[in-house]
């Protein structure tokens, strides 16, 4: 997967959040992907569970925006962004790991209560 394709995947991810578009989420993730959000605390496994996770975010009217450049290295892309969630703004760093089919196989979201404002 090219650097441009990884950057496009990140931008599509934010588009999915902002437009509540589950078809983008389905296209982004591999069927057996893992979502760690936040990393080390909560893990969601498999596309059906991941869709449920994002449906909760969509229902809560979560929106997101980049707060820095997208960084690409090897099979991964990392990016800082913030989400607006239930009156809070949460600063997050996400790392997407891609497989050979250009699907996200693992997403790690780095944030804690200290990152709420």
C-alpha cells in the first residue's frame, strides 16, 4: 500500500466519523481486525463488533478533525486528531496497521481521561 493510499484511508476514516458512514468503516477494516480504543483498556474484535463500536459513536454524534500531519511508516499510519464526544473534546493519537489487502488489521487509539478538555 502506498503512502498516498494510507493517507487517503485516514482521511476516509475521519469522513466516516463526520458523516456517520458505516460503508466507509466496512471498507476500511479487515474482517478479523482489532480495534483497541483506548489501547490497553478496550479491545473490539471482528468486523461485526467493530461496526457496533462505530454505531455507538455515530449515535453519540461523534465528530473528528486532524490536529497534525498524518505520518506513514512501513505498514502503518499514525495521526493526531480530536473528537467531539458528549460535550468533551478528546485529543487522540491513532495508529492504523494495514495488511497486504490494504485493510486495517489493527487500530490502536492512544488517549486517557487526561486527554479530555
